[in-house]
C-alpha cells in the first residue's frame, strides 16, 4: 500500500507551487498558484482595471479555504500513509481533498456565475490526478485486505454529512456565496477552529466508535450543541433575508450534527453497560480422599 500513496500524495502536495487556476472577470485576470491560495497571498491582477477591483483578493478570500482544505487533507493522507494508520483513513482524507478541489472548481471565486470564470491549470490537474491515484491504491488495499466492519454506520454517516456541509455553499447570493470552509486559513488557525472543530470531533467519534467514553460524549455534546444552535439561527436569518437564500450547507451540516450527537450518545450507553460475567465452568468432581490405612 505504501509504495503508491506516499509518492502520490507527496506529488499532490508539491503541485500546489504550480499555477492552480486562471480566474477572469471581464478584462481582469489572475493566475494564483495553490500555495498563494493556501497562504492567502494576493496574486497580481492583470488587465485594465478602471474600477480598481481587487480580483486577486476576491479569489484568495473565497477560494483559499477550499484550497487549504485540500492541502490539509492531502497532508493528512500522506502522514497516515507514512505512519501506517490504515488504508481507510488514507482513503477518507484523499476523498475529502479531491472533493475540496472539485468544489473549488465549481464555485470559482464565489457564486458569481457568468461574471467570474475559472479555468483549472496544470497544478490543479496534477494535484488531483496524483491524489486520485493514491486514494485509489489505498481504497483497493482497504477493500481487499483491511476493511473493518462498517457497523455501526451512524458515525460514518455523521462525518460524511459534516464534511459535505463544510464544503458546500452556505448561501445562494447573486454575487458571492459563502461556505464554512472559507473560514479555514493556516495563517490564523483560531479563526478556523469554530467551524472545523465539529468536523474534528465527528471524526474522533468515528475513530473511537467502538468505545465512546462519557468524557468523549460530553466533549462532543459541548461542541455540537452551540454549533447546531448557530447553524439553526443562520438558516432562519437567511430564510428571512431578501435577495439571499440558504444554500444546502446549513441543512446538511445540521443533519450531520444531529446524527453525530445521536451516535455518540448511543455508543456511550453501550460502552458503559457492565460486561456480562463469563459462564461458570463446570468443574470435574474431586474424588474424596480415602481414610483407610
């Protein structure tokens, strides 16, 4: 397994130094690399700009989060391959990274379809191709040799919903849409923690699904409860706001929180049940000692 995923994901990470996309808006054009998106470094804007539009800043603001999510997912897949954490985790990280690049291409700099056009460049194609190769190799080995039982299925479903909700647009605006992943930045990680923490807790519950302790369940509830309240309030606010509609992300994210909370609670209850005592072994009768001389 390690012969393919390790160099594949290393190449996927190295491709971030290459041009990732060509973003055009009228006569303006920028060509950010993957590293510029991850580091939120504003690329130079080319073309006539009478309105002084900072197209490079728009691109990094509304594309940097998804690029960072892809970079971190590929890095996690590489670490999982080197440390032999299991092919399942390599596959999951690879799928998350590839999905981030896909959403980055479809969203572009935001929701301004017809205004901003995005064309993927060689760096993005190379990164996606190398990551797909590594994920396919890990997935093949996982299915053939190491696949653990998928039950209980609820923790996996909760993580899948949280990840999809994290990457999808959270609103539908005529100009620029927002996704929870847009808050992800390695320069200011404390700003990324609020929306990333529920995803991390959901993955922890998935990893510990066989033995969810009272402490882990309490931590999960303390993270999921305030996030769920804020997401619900956000849905209500976007629903009432004129010109902006709630996108699919809040509903999917809220469903992931609900499934993860139920999963953590149910698994804790099973973990805290006292183990049934083993059946008593039938002992052979001991012959009585003879008292005869």
